[in-house]
């Protein structure tokens, strides 16, 4: 049975199996744009997916979360736009090393560029790698951070916090833009008549410019709809709006189970509807988990007890459990309000052996 997520704008797809390198795709329904979280095993993503890709969020640069970036670069090269990459401090240097590992003597003007943003605790530092100029790094701006938001569109925002994994590891929260509905009873009691002005009001709200200019509305006068100019549009909006809960997704990649990380997670992930979280080890291997700065299923149970998301998807199980992965699901003990999402062990067929490849000499009966 497919989960019934409560999202209006977000369509999440976890593009990896339980033991695959992680890769979360989030599609934004209203504008069709795509975001990627971590770049593990990406080679099986359809080319079309990359056409709509605007931004990539990397938790940390351990190989299993970052190595897929080469395939992403390959798919995007001829796409004539700028793609944003967000990651922890040092990610721009790693991108620079990736790109300088290839020859770029055949560049074209229509090639894409990458803007890489290093998310520090108090600042975001950006570098640009312009494809038409062979991806030579240009250091860009440093902006100060006064909140957790690192990326925003009219339909969603992405927030980031830093956790410890012996190195910095970013965790992400994706919030839908606040939703509202028009109070029809209120509309009637104010003698307002629905019309295209309601669409304009919504457009302004999504653009964050409710009060930019007066708005012509329709009011009921002598039984007829007549235009009326409203100066205080913010007040009108406040009267008509019924707000709906803001839905969100949490993504926690590799972290250790320190007191500090737990505190950060409890504050940052409170109220998420869908949570993705690494669960690399089973409880019996708790010592091994903590020694390698990862989580085990017992740690996950404590997180779930506190956060109570509607849905939880455990990911990134150690390959050493590939024959006993069902034990993970039996060890998870979520609160009654949380449903566990189960995914296959791997989502692509296993790699082939040489003997499984068939080939033949081309046979041409004409000759
Ligand atoms: Zn790691």
C-alpha cells in the first residue's frame, strides 16, 4: 500500500534501496522543479529528472553521499543554466577537485554552471564554477545567516542545521510554503463576491507581497457585483485567511548520537510529517555504531519517541546486514502515530558478472 502523504506541494521519492548509497528526490508539484538530497547512487536516475533539477543538498562529503556528483555533472553539462549545490564547509574545495580531474578544453557557451554554497553556522560562502569557462572556480559572496533557511522558492523552503559525525554533517528540513484557505463565510459576511481578485490575492501572498499595491475586489451592491479598491490589502487578507498546518519533511544523514546532536534534532525536526534517517547498525552493534559515529536502531527508537512523525523511512543500512535486513524492521519500535516505510534492499538489479554478458559477431547474409 502506498503511503498517503499530507503534502500539497512536495512529492518525495527515495531513490535508493535500504543498503544503497542514499539519494532523496523531492519534486515541487506547482512548478515541476526538482531537488536532490545527497548524491549517492545516482546512475539510474532518468535523464529527464536532471532537466528539472535546480538544487542539490549534500549532508557531508563521505564517498557514499557525494560520489554521484560526477554523474550529475555529466547529465547537466549541456543544460545552459546554473545549478545550486549546498553542503558543509569544504564542499566547494571538493567540487573544485572533482572538476579539475577532467580536461575541459572543448567547452561551449551553452554549458551549465554550478554555484556551490558552503553552509557554515553563521554564514553561507558561495563559489561559482562557470561551465563556459572550463569550471574554473570564482569565489563569490559571503552572506551572514540569521536563520536556518538556505534555499527558498514560492512553494517550499529548505532549512539546514549542523550535526556532528566527527566531521560536520548537515541535516535538512524541507517545509512547504504556508498554506491557507479562504473563509467563505467571512467572504459572505463582508459582502465580497468571489472573482479573479482572489487569485491575485493568492499570487501576492505566495510572492510575499500582499500589501504591494491596492487591490480591486468585487463587492455586492444592490444585488450586483461592483468593483471596490481596497487599500489595506494585508488587513483584508488577515480577515479572509484560514491557515492550515505547514507540512514538512526531515532528512538526517550520518550523525553520531551525542547529546548535542539529539538536542539539535529535537528542536529542528519537531513536527515533521515524514522523516528520513540513517540507521546504519542494528542494536546489537551499538558500540560499533557509536565508534563509527553512526546511529543504530535503538537510537532511532529514541528519536521517534520524541518526534512522532506520521511516517518514518529508515535508510543507509550497513551492507553487512544484507542477508538479515528484516531484523531492522523488527527492531524498530515506533510510537503508535508513526508508520514505518519499508523499501527494497536495492532498487536496481545487481551488477553483472563477465559470464552474464552476451555478444556475437555481426552476421550479414548479404555478403
Ligand atoms: Zn558519513
